[in-house]
C-alpha cells in the first residue's frame, strides 16, 4: 500500500476534488479540459491506489463516501496552499502573473465588478481571471477560489473581509410614468398591494424581499408577483417595468440609468431601506500575488472616492 501511495499524482487528487465540486464527471471534465471517460478512469485508478472507494456513483449524482469526504476536507486547503505557492514563485519577478479565481454573487456583476476587473486586467496583463457566479455562500478554499464577494453573511473567523464597490446601497422601488398615471401613485407601502408587482427570485428559490423603512416604522410585504423573474435576468425585469408592467424592487444603482432617462420614476423613495455594500473576503492564510494585487486595487479605488 505504501508503494501505491508513493505513486499518487497531484493531478489525480485535483481531478478527485473537481468531481466533488462539480457534482459529477461531466462537469469536472469540462472544467479540466478532459473527457468524462478519462476522469472516470483517473478516479478508478486513484481508488485502487488508495484501496478504498471515494465516490458513490448513481445514474443521477456522484457523492463522496465517508472516506472520500474526509480526504477532500484535508486535501482542499493543502492543494490551495500548493497552488498559492506555485503562483507566488511564478510571480517572483516584477510582473505579477498567475490566476485569480473569484466566487461572487450575481448582484456585483451588473455594474460594480466589471469596471474594476477591466482596470485590474489593464494593470496586470499576465494575470488570468476566472469568475464563478453563484448566490449561495460557499467555502472559497474548498471551492478552489482565491476570494469571494458577498453581502453581509457570517464569515469564518480566519477570513478577512474588506468593502468593495459601493459602501452603501438601497433597495429602490420604481415604475413607468404611464403606469403610475393610470394606476395612481402609492403614498404608503401597503398601497402597493393593489398594484402589479414585478418580483425577482434568487437562485435559491427565495423571493427578493419587499421591505420598507421610515424612521422607526418598518413594513414587510409579500405581494403576489404578476411577473416573477430570476435575479440573473434583472435587466429584463427592469425593461418590463419600463414598459409599464408594474412596480419593481431592486438595487437603486441598477435603476439609476432608468431614472436619468425618465423611463422609470421612483416610488416611495422616503421608504427605501439602506444597507452595507458588498465585501471581498479571503483567507488570511492564503494570499497569492494576483489576489494581493487585486486587494491593493480595491483599497486604492476606495481611497480615491
């Protein structure tokens, strides 16, 4: 057994983690640029070398055995550390090179993160960037990412979190001028229950909440949506609001261009709730050269405001 373990290859362990992260052989193969058959063969060889099954395969899913889960838990930080070390060696000269992999919520991809990424790519032409977009909070180390961007979730103690993008944001409510001329202008949040609502739904299945604050008063509504659209298609939802299909609730910064153009007008602006903007979070133990450069850029952009 010892001789078999001595012959284990780093690539095979990486393939094993990719299968778990992707939930199957096809997803891992696509990510790694291999065929599903090659991935399956590598996993079978790895299990033979270790002498224990690592994955449970069914026609619908691939999950870890107890041994596989234990191995993945210990491997993920080790491989992340190895990747960071290799990237740091590759970036030892004055030019920063390597890969920056970010796991972000879709909300920052509309107007906050793209300009920052454009600036980063201009400054560091030898860095490759990969963006993984998902709304759920993930273990960025286990997912093979250098950092994540999220709103206000509880983060592990060894994570560093810094503001990125707008320091504060508001959920704004809006409708087309013609719609309000026909249906009337609400004067209190509860008036919206008599209006057509355009609701946005997170990828988790939960609706984006309709919440209002003014002074000490807080109002929460759950109006039935005449239109319900996933947050990934928020620009289409905003366009439909501009066509007069109802009242929409979403980030104020997403609606600002429509307000300036007159396609939409604010609804109950004195009730819009304010909250902290997104944060960039990363492990205090794993800082690659590309990540350090990105954190420095975020700090410089924040100081320039």
